[in-house]
């Protein structure tokens, strides 16, 4: 099998796992965190699900693309 297919399959699996993990983190922080006031003055569930989780996953996605994804020729 061509190494490009192996790399593309690996990247697709990583992307799918990141999507599933993001969804689970968003649901947990949105529905299972209390209504306490967070450090930004907003409800804690909102700060986590709409600010902290997306920022964390932006950084995680950057690291995954930087260190796991490879630039391959599609020709």
C-alpha cells in the first residue's frame, strides 16, 4: 500500500478523534458544570464550554497539525 494512503488514513482517524473529544468536552462542560460565577464574571459552564474548551482545542489542533500531519504530494 502506498504510504500516502497510510498517512491520509492516520490523519483522518486523528481528525475524527479530535472531533469526538471536542464534542464530549463541550457537552460535559456545558451540561454537567455548576452555575457558579467564573473568573470572567460569567457562569462557569459558559466560560468552560464557550471560551476555555475552544481555546484549548485550537491549541491542541495546532499541535496535532504541526507534529502529526505531513505535507504529501497528491499527484
